[in-house]
């Protein structure tokens, strides 16, 4: 399965703009995280998802191995200029390895007054599986749990298993549906 495909696909009856968007949706489902696809966002940047946990985290999915500095700047400026203070999670085409901690989701931007501090989004097992910032607050963004760095970095096996399962999710390619004979639909 080529996870970088830009063609639309169906996942659990919902239409996603790309295969990688649908795989991330399956990943969130595997971890029982609540999300909205294509939520309204600030002018200048359209988030791919909004994760609903202890707060709202706006999520952008990039068709890159890792989110680029340009993507970080665009997302953080757009949210800040709109008066928002939401955390921002930027994802690539798969899980990444944090320089110091191990496995990570992608880049997590945490609002610190007038600017965003960017670090890795680490697994966090406090109060249930979620994620936290590698440099800023170790608060679990899904459960709200915070006890120093306890729980930070824990849950890598759950992330890896959820990702493997998401890559095998039943996705239906829209081009294949359109090419199927009418009696086969």
C-alpha cells in the first residue's frame, strides 16, 4: 500500500482527500481518539483534523516524511493571527523518531504567549494513551493528565501497533469505485 497517494479514498464510509489522511483517521480510531475531519480553521491554513481530548488540537497532515519548517510557520502564524491558542500537531506520512525520546507522532506546536514552541509529539500513557510535547508541557493532550514527565515517552508499542493496523485499514480507492461496472456497485 502506497501511503503517499493523493487520490481520494473511502474509510468506514467517509471520503478522505488522500490515502494518508484516511490512514491517520484509522490510527486515531485504533487509539479511540475523538476527531473531526476537515474542521474549520484560521484563514491561511486549513487543518486536516481537529483532535478532541482535554482540549482541541488542530492537526495538519503533510505529504512529506516529516513536517517542514514552512508548514510549522504557516500553521502557527495562521492560528496566532486568528487569535487562537490551540496546540498544533503536524503529521507526515508516518510515525517519526524523536532525537532524544524514541518514537513520535510528528511535530507539536505549543502556544507560549506570542509564539509557538515546537517539539516532538511523544506518546504519553498518563490517564490513557495520548501524546505530549517533548520540550514544553508534558500534559497528555488527549486525557489532560499531567504529573511532571511521568508517562512521557511511554506507549511507543501502542503507537507502533496502532500504526501497523491503520496501514491495513479497509480503504476503498475512489478511482476503483468509478471504474467498476454499475452492476458491481
